[in-house]
C-alpha cells in the first residue's frame, strides 16, 4: 500500500482581510519528510492552521487535496479522520478529560462503529509508547495538558501522533522550548514513524531539530509563499548564513506579515 498525497496548489489565505499566504504550492507524499523554514511572520503557522481548517483563516484562492479529495470541503474532525494531524505550537489544556480517555476516543473516532480498539490492546500500546517517549505513566491519568510543562506538552503531541498514526503529520514548531534531552526524545518518536505510509511537514526555525530528523526536502517561506526548495544542505546553509542571501538572490525586500503567522 502506497502512502497518501497531500497537495497544496496556489493557496491564498487571509485573516481579518489581511492576506497572509500569497500562492503556496507544496506536495507531500507518504514516506517524505518536508521541513519549512523562514523568518517570523512569513506564514508558516498560517499554512498549518489553514490545512487543518482553523475558522479564523479564510481560503480566498487555491486548493488543498488529500488523495484527490477536497480537504477544504471537510470539517475539522473530518480532516483528522481522513488522516491529517496537527501538532500545535501551543497545545490547548482540556480540563476534565484525561490524556488516556482523549487518546482512546480519538483512536475510536477513526474506526468504524463496532470496531473500537479493545481496552487491553489500547492500554498495552499506550504503555509501550509512554515508555518509548520516556514519559511518566502518570501523565495518562492527568487532564490533557493541564499543568503540563512546555516539554511535557510537546511530548504529549508526539504521543498522540504515534498512537493515532495519521497519513500526514503537520508539526508546528514542535522543537520550540525543548531542552536537548527532550528534543532527542521527540525526534526519536517522529523518526520511528518514518515509512511509506507517513509523510510529514515540519515547521521550524532551527537547524538543531534537523540534526536529529533528516528531511528529504527543505522549503523556505518568505512573504507568504515558498521561495526556495532544496535538500538538507539548504537548512545547514540557512543556519550558517541566515536568510539575507536568499533575499539578495531573489530580490526580496523585507516585509513582516504578522508575528507568529
């Protein structure tokens, strides 16, 4: 079975009538690891939110398809069931819902009625994944992200990723705020998923994450579009030289779209 294909064509996105994305083209196939880098305010997080259907972001032009199906016609939960997953930059706290209950419900939501995951199978897989990610088992009984440290929230996002097994994972600055030990663990979890049935889009500012997760493709976003693509060596050059050489090469003038866009 070959992996899924997420195809983004000429995507234009606005928020509160301000245009953020100005024609993004990107194709991610199962088995491929893509990294997107770029200065603050160039639209990286906007792209992630638009793919998953955040209501504040208006698609004004272009298309997003998953295996030929129109993603823009899907509700947020339908996108998740179809195989899309977003590891958020700032995960929400959900009081009253334990991590284990949330995960089991999410797994069952992707399965047919009457084919729910058996409890003991779920517990075994959850325990094994917690051990793999070096997460204290008490996290499973705590309310989702409530009182979690930044590092715990990010590990919890990877726990969800590993248990839900999406076709395409979108990881929005999953390395933000992590110390080196947590970064290694998070990277280990992402690398374990690398096969032809899983593709990922990794949004990051730093080469340090890509020291542990080797991307197949690196893309640079500026002014709301992908302006340059290459292999892992592109990320290393950006780390060493910054973005000025790309601006000079392409004749791009400084323009900040919005902070955390």
